C-alpha cells in the first residue's frame, strides 16, 4: 500500500505524466485539489474509486482518509496541481505519514511557470539576458516570507521572476521590484495556464496592475517579470555554435 503524491500538471489533462495518469487509474482512493485540478485529470480513476475533493478538507481529515486506506491496504492517488514540490503543501502530509509509518512516493508534474512560458512562446533563460529564474511568492494571507527572501531583495538579482499566489498583490509587487527593474520592464500575467479559459496579459510594471484589474483576474494567475519577456537582441546559445566543441560534437582539425 502506498500514498502516491502526483503532480497533475498546470491544468491541461494531457500535461500529466504517463506515470501519474497510470497511478490514478490503479488507485482505489483518489484525493485531489478540486479548486486547481480539473475533473478531467481524475476521470481516469477506477469507476468504483473513492474520490474526494480536498479543497474544503483540513490536514487532519486528509490524513484520516489516508490512514483508513492504509488500514484496508488500498493505494491512494493524492493529486496536486502543477508540480507538488512547489507550493503543494505536501511537506506536512509527508511528515505525518512518516510518523504513522505509511509508505509514500512522489511523481513530479509540469509546473505552472513552464506552462506559462510555453503559452507566452518564451524562453526564460536567454543568453546575455537572463540565466536565472526565481520562483517565489509574496506574503498575503499565507505564511510570511523567510528573512532574506523578500521580493525587493530577490529583485536585486535582475533574474526572471515567476511570482506565484500574488495576483491580488500587484501594487506591492511593483513597489518591491521597480527600483531594480524599472517601470518599463516587461511583465506577463498568465491566468490558468493551459486551461481552456487561459488568458494572457502583457504589459509593464507601470501598466500591469490596471490591465489585470480591467480583466477582473483575482486568482489562479502567475506573474512573470523580466527583460526576457520582450527580448529580441540576444546572443545565440553556444550549445549549437559550430566553434563550440563538447562531448557529443568534438572539435575537428584539418589533416
């Protein structure tokens, strides 16, 4: 018996991994975050499976279902949105399972920032523009940010920022990063990346708050900030440069 933590991907049912989908089809119990995981993802569960939406459940209630499944020797598909290692709240679940001696494993999923980049047709790490992506959030009703991880501090890097769980905090986001990026820095907001109702809003730090307000987007959106979002004059990658030798393409010298 195993609790399978499964990354469902960003929303498109076809963006779950083959392994994740297989585990759902084989698990008699399925717990899924209904507010973020579309029902199409868990539609492949066995017809007689015990399927529960955890959106309204507490940690204790979720663990109780897992414990009852373990007592019956039934596998559980615990389906989280995106990749469960990012803001998936699986840490406390795994800690409790370890205390109870219940086995679990983790199947990664496509994260929201990757789906957003695909929707924007953008590479987030362009040569000579940015080689770093920072995944972060801001403090709203959730737990406070640890010391040193404040957005203003992270923004000093000039890296591409992928800001989760912060769409209602755009004013503070702008105030925090504008000194480092400038008011004309490109910004993209992707609402429900890969879902049928996906929306993309492009703007700048100076304009994005009003644009998002006019679009009436208040949740389930990712904020991307950085020059890569509008870069055109960037260097080609050395990877495919004919003068760049590596293990699979060693340099050749004329005989």
